[in-house]
C-alpha cells in the first residue's frame, strides 16, 4: 500500500517536470524575457550620432557707410505762468519746423518726440520754498535727414530758429536687409572654419548641420554723435563739421554639426 502511494507521487512529479520542459521548448518562456532585449544596432547608433556633435559660434561683420541721419532738436522755455512759457515754446517750435521744411525736409520726417511742462520754486536761505513759481516747457522733435550733406545745415537752421537743445545725431542705414544677408553668410563661413579646426584638433570629422540659431542681440548699423552741447556751439556760429564715418553690421550664429 505505501509502495503504491510513493510510486504515484513520483509519477506526478515527473509529469509536472515534463510539462515545464514542454513550455520551455515551445518558446513560451522567452515572452517574459523579451522586454529586456537590448535595442537594435541601428537605434543605438542613431542615439550616438546625435550625441556626438560640435557646437560653435560664428560671427560675420560687414562695414558700410550710413545713408540716413536722425537728430533730436528741442526748445526749452520758461515763464512766470504756464500760458506764457507754452506760447513761447510753440512759437519757437513753429519757427524751427518752418526752417527745416525750407531746407526740403518732408513733414513726414519731422515728428514730435516730447512735450513736457513742470514748475520750479527757488528755496530761500533758510530752505523754505519761495512763493514765486517758474514754469518750464520742453518741446522736441525727431528729424530724419535723408541727405547726409544736409546734416550740418539742418542743425544750423534749427539753432538759428531758436532750438537750444540738441540731444544727438544718429547715423544709420535705412534699409539693412542686404547687409544683414551678407553678414549672415560670413557668420556661416566663420562657424564652419571653427568647427573644422576643432575637428582637426580632436581627430574627428564633421558631418551635416544638426541645428542653426541666430543669436539675439546682433548689432544694427547705427552710430551716435553726442551733440548735447551743440546749442552752445551754434550760438558761436554753427554746429561745426559733422562726419558720419562708417558703420559695422555684425550677426552671430550658433551652429551644431554632427561628428561622423
């Protein structure tokens, strides 16, 4: 009786073992293991290619001459009351604008840039403010000068008409699109040269461009002549010689190249 029971148990164990062997042999077990299979060779190489890059910054600069100028001209008046100071300011500004238009400056190139009124009281010896009030009026215009040979004449005419504040003369290129394109092309060449130099130093070879971005804050062709004291110079007989000089347009690009 005991021998028969032992034999039956042995046969049961053998049957379970045989069933397990059949499951393995039929490929059912690898289903649980397949999730751990490493990525294919192509996928792995693609990740490596993206991570193997050279990033450089290229700069392109083009020098040119300005073709347009802008001047900010103003008049500051003062009076015992607002009406008096404002009337004087308005009359002087009308004279300034008339003088500019007589030189051929178009009305569309003359734009009011500021108008302000404020009061002042002078303190006495004890620091107490006086009851007498002085009112000041400031009136200014931006003038676009398309003929650079007229810059000196424009300033002289404005000063003769009563302008006593000249905040500055700016020189720039009215249309800089072509200049930007030329500077951008030079920036690309500069970036390529730097990338090839780095590749040679590190014994690698650069491949295709992965990304390109233009660095914000590239310079615009623009220069400023500080003429804040030009009114005083005008009282002595004119604004003096004005030289527009040259302008530099610089664009910066960040370019990333793949490493072969």
